[in-house]
C-alpha cells in the first residue's frame, strides 16, 4: 500500500496505518478498538484505508471528499458494507460528537439516475465506485472530483493490467483531479515490483513525490494449514484429474479457478472453459457440495445470487474466473484448485 505521511501503530491483528496519530478517544482509535475484530477484511487492507479516510474527511462539508475505486461490483459491495459499518459505529458512539457520514455505492449494474439525483441533492462524503459507472458521471460532469481529499485505488495492479479499465483510470488520476490536491492511496496485496511501481506512480504524476510505501509482513511464512499439490497431466485429462482430487481431498468448500475466454474463442462460438467445467462437474461429481458459477460475463443479478449462495455457509464448489481473486472474502473456503 502506498500513501503519504503514514503513521503506524500495532494491534492484536497486525499493523494499522493512518495519516495522523491517534489520541485517546479519537475517532480512529475508537473505531479501531470497537470494530477491528468484527471486520470481515482478510488482510486488513480495507480497514487501513477506511481509517485514513475517516480521519481526513469533514462531515460538515457537503461534497464528495473520498473516492474508492474498485475493479468489480462484488468487491465494491463488500467495501461499502464495511464503510457503512464504521460510519454507523461512529454515529452511535456517545463519547464522540454526532456527525453523519454517508457512503454511496456507485457500482456497475446500479441505477445511475438515482445516483445523479443523490449527487446533486446531497453529495455523500464517500463514494465507492467501479471505473465504468464512475467514468459515465465524470464525462457528463455530474461527478466532480474537485473536492477530493483522499483517492483510493483498490486492487490497483489488476486495474492497470485491465485493458478495459486502465484508460479511464489514467484519466481519473491525471485529467479529472490533481495529485497535489489530494492524498492518493494505491492498495493491493499482490504488487511484486514495488520500487518500479512507486517510480511509475511519481513519473506519471499519479501521486505526489513523497510516497510512503507501507508493506506489511514482507516475507509471509506459509501457514501450516496450507498444502500445495502439483499434478501434471494432458489437456484432455485435466477434468478427470480434478474430479479425482475432489474425491480424495473431500473439501468442505472449494474454489476452482479457470481462465477467461478469449475474444477469438467467443467469436468462433466455442463454449467457455467455465461452461465446459460446470457441465462436466454436474454430470460427474457425486459429492455433497453445491456447484456454483461466478464470472464477469454473467449478469449482475446472477453474480449476486451466486455470492449469496456461497455465503449461506453450506458447502460449495465455486467455478470462477479471477473475479473472486480480487479482494472478496470467502473465509469458509478450504481448498483452491487452479
């Protein structure tokens, strides 16, 4: 994670980073100790930048002061839930001055007309947005980022690698707002070449020059509960090998990752890898787990239904593209197959 003027303090679950020191009874510390253990975040990344945001914004000001850009609707919904939980915790705390923090979810599949009315009538303090929906409102000048104090780009490495989203993201970072007037946070758990990434951020003027690199547990030991197995097989045999692994592993819940279908394959009318695998498992797998599908080409209602089924707590085998690998918390998962 990259931010400016970071101050770190340790908790029972690791390190939390904020832009100002916490004093006894302050908002950040109050939220931290009351809500940290109930947060659904896996690595603490979401909570880290939300505490930063809540320490920077002024709830008395009627303007969008913080923007969190996410790659998928599913991750956006998860972050919005945590942000609203923290806002509610602060509002209910009798020791703190009562101020209202509103959080808007501007996500693909939403009703932009209602978002337009909300932004004009009473702008929320925080907006969680996918780049597609955000770009539409930016181009029509309905959403103006002039008053942004904090801009967070979550899963930033994924967004920069996405040919569909990188152009709009670059415009947001350079054309629509200036890095000199905001604090920029690039968040990810999977940036490999950190120094190179920092260099690019500064050169492209995506962020200020005095970047602080927050890298928690640089060398993370492999947990004892994880076991890696590699199987070499021919292309035609891989589904049967997967079935054998499922029968021997007996997972309580599992995710099976498959590659996205190429445009060439789509145009030729070939079935996607997910479709082929789902059909195979439904015909051959005789275990107790529900077989579910989640991929970007599904409509938003179907995607939401799949995630709802996954989070019911029953056993599942989720066949998915890397949409699930981007920040979505599924702690019940016991096995992962690639």
